[in-house]
């Protein structure tokens, strides 16, 4: 593989780190007080799910998220932080990539009517797939340094 400036493995690391920074920005800009104390994030998602065109999304939200809004707020917020840190540091990278892909698919599905959200989540999911199948943890990662997923 011919590349400019960096090798292929390094470019995959750049892609992985960039995705991690994207997740960290998603975590950073959340109003944590609103999410944790007032339930704003889950209330917003409940409103979106309640109007969703697919019954499976409405019933799935009602079964999984609605009964435990406080717990789910913590799960969402800290999952984004964990994904960001894991991808930037390259620690448990394949797990972070698959977890991020699943979260993006959930976000994409919930926000199926919002073109901006679809674009962001589709691109993040694509990066996850490319970094996973390209084994983006081979360079500039803790996984590589300690011999995980070799």
C-alpha cells in the first residue's frame, strides 16, 4: 500500500484517534447536570422515540430506557466517555470500535428522521468498521504496546 507522509497503519491510527476525539467531544458538550439531575437527555430521547415512525423503536424505548431513565442517562454519557478514551489511547480498541458502532446504530435508528444526525452517525459507524477491519489498534495504541489483539 502506498501512502503519503504516514504508513497505512499510522493512517488507521489517526482515523481511530479522530473517532475517539469525536466521542470525547460528544461527551464534553453534554450538559451533565441536565442529563443526571433533570433527565433532559432521556426526556428528549423519549419525545423522539414517542413520535418515531417505527413501532419497534417506540416499544423498545418503552421497554428498555423508559423504566430506568436515570441509569440510562449515566450509561449513555459514560459510554461516550469510555469510547473516546479507549479509542484515543487505543485500549481495548476492538471492543470500543464495536461498542461505538452499536451506539451509533442506536442513535442512527432513533434519529432516522434527522438528516444531520444520520450523517454524523453514519460517518462514525463507517470509521468504526474501517478501523475494526483494518485493525486500527496496531499502531500508537496501548493494545499494541502490551500485546493485546496481536
